[in-house]
C-alpha cells in the first residue's frame, strides 16, 4: 500500500508566492520592454519622417548638387527616384546598378499621395529597414532609408541585463516568499490544540478552531466519565472481592470446624451423622456460591458461549417449575403458571434465559411464607415484546432496600438468607441476563405482602 504523501503548508505557500512573483516580474518586464520599444519606435519614426521631409525639401531646392554634398549618418541612405521609377541618385550604390523602384511600396504611395512609408525585414540579419518617401514638385520622389534592429535583436542584446535583473528579482522573490510563508504559517503554529480559543488566528480558521475546542471538550467529558466509571468499577471490584472472601470464609470455617471436631474424636458416635450432614450442607452451599460467582464473572467478561436461537419462554417456565416443584413443596409454596396462548418466541440465549427464570422463581420460593404462592405471568406486550412476571406472596422488600437488591451479595435480611442458603447473587444474575437480552427490568414490592419482578423481553434485540 502506498504511503500518503505529506504536504507542508509553508513549502506550498513558499512555492506559490515565488512562482507568482516571478511570473508577475517576467510579465511586467515583457510589458515594459514592449511598451518602451513601441514608444521609442514611434518617436523615432516621427523624427525620421520629419527628417525625410527636410531632405526632400533640400533636394527640391538644391537638386543633385545638394545630394552630392550630403554625408548620411551610418546605416542611413538617401535615394532620388524619377517619376518613372528610375534611380537618379543613391548615397550607397551607383544609380545604374539599381533596378527600377517604381514597384516599391513607399514609392507607389508617394507618387499617389505625396508621401509613403514601408518596412522591409531581413530575417537572416535580424534587421529592418524603415523607408520614408516624399514626392517633390517635379514629380520625382526622395526616399530616406534607415536600418534598425528588430525587437528580437534588441532583446538578444539586452539578455545579460534582463538575466541580471531577473536574478535580482528571483533573490528578492525568494526572500519575500520565505518571509510571507513564515508570517502566514506562524499564527497557525501558535494555536494551542489544548485550548485553541485563547490565541488569535485567521477568520477562515475559526470554524476549525471551534470544532477542535468542541472535540477537546467532548474528549475531556468522555475521559471524566471513563474515570468515574473506572473508579466505580474499581469500587465494585473491591466490594466484590471482600464479599467473595467473606462468603467463602463462612462455609469453609464451618466445614473446617466440624471436620476438626470429628478428627479429634470429640463427637459422640451418634452425632457423627449430624456433623457430617452439616459439613455436606456447608459444602453444597459453597458449591452453589462458587457456581454463581463463576456465572457472574463469565457474564462480566462475556465469556459465556452464547448461541442465539428462538426461545419458547412458555416451555422454559414449565421446565423451571418442574425443577423447583420439590423445593416449593418442601417450603409449602404453590407454583402457578398463567400464560397466554401462542406467546411469540424471542431471540435469545437459552442458558441465560433459563438462569433468569430459575433465579426469579427460586428467590420467590425462598422468601415466601408457608402456604404462599408464586405466580408466573407470561403474555405478549405490544407488537414486539413479551412480558415475563414473577409474583409472590412473600415477606416483601422494604422501600429503602429495593434499589440495591440487584447488587452482588446484597441481602436485606442476612440472617434469613444464611438460613435458607441464599448467596446474594441470584438477582444480580437476573440483571445481567436482562442486559444481555436488552430487556427492561422492574421491581415492585410491599413488605409483608409480596414482591413482583417484571422482565419485558424484545422479540428481537436491536443488536441482533
């Protein structure tokens, strides 16, 4: 993959300024040279035209005698041409050696109008000849010719001067471009990206500066939120570790104590069975606690192998009731399922949903009164939701504890929880399961009358 080419703003501004300056300088030089050449050329032609008329007037007065005594300037020439185009006199060449000039442009115009001009170019010598012809009284024509350089020849002669001036302009352009680029980039480099609004900058950059400031604020808010979340999670982790240590220590202490008494022979033979039963009971409690801790940890780390599938909540409720019926009978609690016909299936994880229903019903049995009931309501709610509700007639939860019962290891009545073998993780597992299924979770309870926990499942989670 090709690497993206990085561009330096200062270099780009420098090159642009230098190029613009040089082009402007060359154009200005060309315009000045052209204008100067045209101005000088026009003035020279005006002077030469006047000189041609003066010479014609002198020839008209002095004739051949005047021409023989004239000494033209270098590169200038006087020719006297008869009315039929024959050459009567020439300052450079013998007249008999010259051909008839009647067809020369300047002569034709002079014979017709009294005055004519023409320019003839020599491409090989980069020269041009200016011809000024004036008709005099006898009908003959006096022509004054001057040889000059073409503009190309003038430019060629001026090349050293032009190159010197261009070099000077280039040096000045380099210095000016460097100074300009630094001045342009300097306010941009001064922008403090942490606090971009405190420095003055270009008006065109203000939307970008405001956007950077807004993003910085958003990032800071996110960092603050993450910090608070981290502190909160760290607090939960410390509490979790302390609670786990305490919960594990209690049954292990009991097991160790009972085993030590049996080992030392301090138990009568008829009490061994009771002590062994206590050890078994505490071991079972420990196994259940460790199992719940593992479930919670896996849910936290999203390590539970999840396969989403269509779940029949009615069938799951029946399976849970069948599994908990012995415990309910032993506690003197009746389990009842009230479900609508054709409750739609939901898309979810069978293991997690089963754990949720099991823990809700198990808690409802444990914290109930003998002769009480646990009723599971299952029905469709709206177009895209299914409501699962577990209602009991148990001891209820005081108002001040209702906001914390879904926390790990939180118990309203620790003595009762220990007596019935509760781990304090059942409702926490329910909360994790609801989050996984994107389900709404609600609790309502009246002390002494019972508790109702409602879970509203979406038929198809949004994440799916």
